[in-house]
C-alpha cells in the first residue's frame, strides 16, 4: 500500500534520496541534471523545500520512497505542478494519479484557477498521464532545455 506524505525542509534527506533516484532513473524526463544537485549540499536541498507556499509530497510504500511531486505557487491564479516522478517498481499502480490529484487539491485550496506544468517533448507516457487528468497543451513557450534549442512543452488545466 502506498501512502502520501507532505514534507518540509526538515525532511530534506528523504527529498534528496527520491530526487536523486528520479534523476538517475529518468534523466531524459527532467530539465535538471543530477550533477547540478551534487554540488549544492544540504542548503540547496532545504531551500528547494522551503519555497513559501510550496507543497512537497513523497509517496511511500513500506517506508520506501516510490514517488514525488511538487506544487509551487505562481502568480496568484496559477499554480505549477513540478518534479512528478514514480519509481519503475510502482508505475502502473495509480501512484502518479494520486500525486497529481494531491497537487490539484492543494492548488484548489490555494485559490488557483489554473494548474500548469512543463513536460519534456517526447515524454509520451507523462503527456498521456497529464492528459488523462485534463491537462492540455498550451501555446506558451516553455523553458529552453540544456541543448539550447528544444523547449519544454507547457500544459495546463482549468480548476474552476
């Protein structure tokens, strides 16, 4: 059975463990690179979790981390879903669905009317998961990826 846990900056070792696992398992799915995170140390990990108003969730199965997601406040009406990842051993069991639903509920409680995210082009399984939850591709230009040419694909869904 998988349980979801909201974590704070005091839980940075758990966040570090699962983020490193995500970046190791699926480097193609994230703009960030593992090497970027090995230089920062404890303060970098704590700072990531201490963004005011952010919502950081880890999925645990038998006390082992198997998934993660972040909700980050945007401009007041828009919140962002970031860093979604589910371990290969937990995929296909609804963990991704539960993590998306948790961030959606948080965004609604925060008063957001739109939830958006960015996905790496070609990550079809992530795109399909997001589409099942009502996200659609927007015309908004995403951030440039490390290749300096490709941009993230921005998706959004209306909450109200």
